[in-house]
């Protein structure tokens, strides 16, 4: 692996998008899943994982499930009052 730019990720799910990797000339080797994005098969596996994740998120949205963090329930008037009071 000499001469290659390598980054460490705990699992393949933490890898940046494959397009972002290629634009920045970054390769990842996940030692847990044995995936090396410097090789064609590794790039294909990361792409497939990403596609499956997108499909899962789409299905969850269609079923009405929430994706991501829930929005905070804030009292805007109280926050602005606190700011004015210092």
C-alpha cells in the first residue's frame, strides 16, 4: 500500500460517497469488511452498499417512517427573550 493515500473508516457505512472519493483521489480500506476502494471490486461493493442503503431509506419514507434526527421543538419567543436579557 506504499504510495497510496489511505484513510481509515470503522465500517463501510462510514465511507464518503464514491464520487467524492474519486474527485479527491482518496482510497479507503475497511479492515472489518475487507473492502479496499483502491481496487475495482472494492469500489463496486461500496457502490452496491450505497444503492441498497438508498433503496432502504426510500422505502422507509414511503412507509411514513422518519429518517434522521427529529426536529427540535423550540420556543422561539422564549429564546429571543433570553437573548435580549443577556
